[in-house]
């Protein structure tokens, strides 16, 4: 019985579960991140629960900085300036929305949810497309109560979440 237990333990330690933390491997180990382009239509009238649509200032610049910081923290791909032998990442911010999610008994907004849609394009040094997809960052904030936070804090969390999702889309092999 003891011998069988040792054999089973040995086999499971060798085989494992098959999960790996290894990311996608590219021929290049460098990436050039182009400044994000903001193509969000800020003149649309889509305010179901408010008279105005708030819009973060310098959203594309803040997103680009968050993306560069995220790549530097991760370390799988080194962020470089314009070179001929690096991958090129281009991001376009296509939509930013703020929606009311929860209401009080008197129909006042209690919680908002923010969404940021980013279209990303990753090309190799020859200009061939590797990945072309949209990712969505999300964040929410309460206007009152113990989990209250400002919209500015929620916007910063939204930008960080979108940058994290872009990085994962590039490095994960799912």
C-alpha cells in the first residue's frame, strides 16, 4: 500500500496538471508601443440617466503611459523606441461609456460602471499582422456608502484594467 502511494505521488508530480505560466513566445523580445489614438466620439448624445456624458481628460496619453508601465513591470517584452527589429503595438481607443448600474429606492444612481474599448494591432518588424482585436477594460464606483470612491479614481482603475487586458491579450496563449 505504501509503495503504491509513493508511485502515485511520483506520477502526479511528474505529470502535473498541464497548466503553465509561460506566455506566448515571439521571435522578437522587444516591442515599440505607439502613442494611443483617441477615436472616441465625444459629441454623441447617449446619456440615459444623466444630462451629460463625462469624458476623462488626456485619456489616450494616460492609457499609453499605463500600457508602457505594465509592459515594463511584466518584463517579457522590452519596451523600446522606434527600431526596425521590434514588434509594433498600436492601440486605438474606440469607446468610453459610463452606465448607471444600481439605484436607490428613490431612483437616484447608486453605482456607475465604466467601460473602455481599445482596439489593438500587433505587427512584426516586417509589418505582418500578428494580432488584431478589441479588448474592454471595466471599473465601477459607488457614489455613497462604505465602498464610495470618486470617478477619477475609477477612471484610473479603468485605464489600468484596459492596459492589463491588452498585455494579457498579447502574452497569453489561450
